[in-house]
């Protein structure tokens, strides 16, 4: 009976998660549900690094983000909110919320590594730590964590099956989770120290949210950057998924620096705040943003980068089968 009860509880929690994901409708005065994976909007996080702990609501009842809750989470992560002028990646937090609700609802999430300043990340690497030069921790997009009583390998398996994000396991109870490109690894398959990310070879483009309304302003950010001093084109292509020979819309990117149609990216903050506006007549559907580089200092650097999937929705979030 106990096994049946556990299965029933898990099914109930998944049903609740699905409702929370899709039940926010602007027609009812609420925000669009911003991410494909979202839990109940409540996180209890405790840091083993700075001793900070919070039990925070990161989602308001109308579906909007709770700024006070996000700022409280930033403190636990050791993230300099005012300096960065942003929060720890909301996509990361809602994925963390989603998976913790699935496997261990209500339990404390123990943070062993949150935000790392670039200088600190470099110091860890130089001292022999298993640290990537372009670690997503630098951009506030990653957490190394464990949940008491939860096997690390089992949690890693649950997350990697979603193919939603970066998830690594080096043995033991800790799991690495990030909101970068979907990928997974173990200690034997980790490429840390191989130099694969040098010369911006693994540079990644992400949108701030997963869902937008047509005509809405979007923010694009670059991560996994090994070197600055490159340029990006002032026009971004919005490509429709599932339409290989069509469905391409071009929008203008707002940015300063550079000449003509090239925006120079000389430091990290400039790479994190790239803004454009979606066309008002953009049909509902799924898209990817494509950014071209116009000043490429390294032969190994890609000539363009494609973002995560984003969805354009109408005035009501459509009901879907499953969460993604």
C-alpha cells in the first residue's frame, strides 16, 4: 500500500504543477506563465557557504514575480543584486522549484555553490578546482545543491530526462543545475579542463523568459563567454521552429558602442542586457532567436549563436499536454 500511496502522491503533485504552470491568464488580470517548467513558486534554500537561509515566495498570486522573494534568494546565492542590476536567473530558480517539488516537496534545498564572481572562479580554477573557465555560476545561472535524504544520482537522472538545462553529477549527493544549454554529464564525461570552451566556442544565447506576448520587449543575454572584445550584429533573426525554409522575422537590437551595424561587447554586463521588441503581428508559436557576430577575434569562435526555444502566446496561455 505504501508504494501505491507514493505513486498517487507523485501523480497529484504533477497535476498541481501542471495547473500552476498553465492557469495564469491575462484575461483574468494575471501575468503570462513565463516558463515551461515551474513549481509552486516557493523555495526554501540554505547556504553552506555564507550561512544565509530563506523560505521565499518568488511568485505572486497573480503570476507576477515577487521581487522581495527573488532578492532574498539572491542573498543566499551570494549574488550582488544592485551591482548586477538583475537577479539570479529566474529560469534557474523556477526549474529548481519544479524539480524539488517533484522529488522532495517542502524540503530544504542545501546550496553548496551559488554565484561565483569571475575573479573567485578563476582563483578556484588556478588552485586545481574542478571548475570551468566559463562556468554558468559566473552569470548567476547555476547552483550546486543537495536535498537531505535524496540520492544525488537519482536526482540527476530525474532532471536529465527533461532535457531542459545543464545538469551534472560528480558522485555523492551534490547535483549541478544550470539554465544554460541542455546537456548532462558525470565525472567521467565532464570536459572541465579540456579547453573546449576557450575562444568563445561554447558561447550561449538565452532569452530572459520562455513565454512572451507579441509586441513585447525581450531581453537577450550571452553566457559561457571566455573572452570579450567581440561584436554582434544589430539585427536579430526570429526563426519559427518547424519551418526550415521560412518563418524568419528580423528585429532590431538596441545597444551602444561599435560602428555601423556592429555592437561591440567589451565587458560582461554589456553581454547580459541586449534588448529588442517582438513584432506586434508575430503569430503565436515557438521560435528561436539567432544572433550573428560581426567582429570575430578568434577563428574558433562561431559566426552565429541560436537561443533556447521561446514561445509567443496570445491573451491566454494555451493548455498543453505535459509541461513542455
